[in-house]
C-alpha cells in the first residue's frame, strides 16, 4: 500500500536510507541527522512510503524547495 509518511516514520526512513543508499553525502551523515531531515520533509514537503504488512519497505521523497532545509 502506498501512503504519505507519518511523523513517526522519520527514524525508519533514516535507517532505510543508511542501509540501502550507500553513495552520496547524505549516506555519510548520522541516523539522527537523516531522521531530522526526513521529519522536515514529512512535515513540509512530501514523502510517500510503500508498506507491506504495516512495515515500510520503500519510500520516495520530494522537496519543492531546499530553502527551508
């Protein structure tokens, strides 16, 4: 099922990012920083998550503007 991410999903998104995206500068940042970044995107921009049996198995994020980040 595809849905918008919830605030409580930010830590899971950070963990998935670190585990599955191992290139680029974001992957070198701490889980705490990534969690804060995803929290901001959840609140201000857009993140869609794919859930299977109520577990996040994938996501896509989009930012209209990086000004607030």
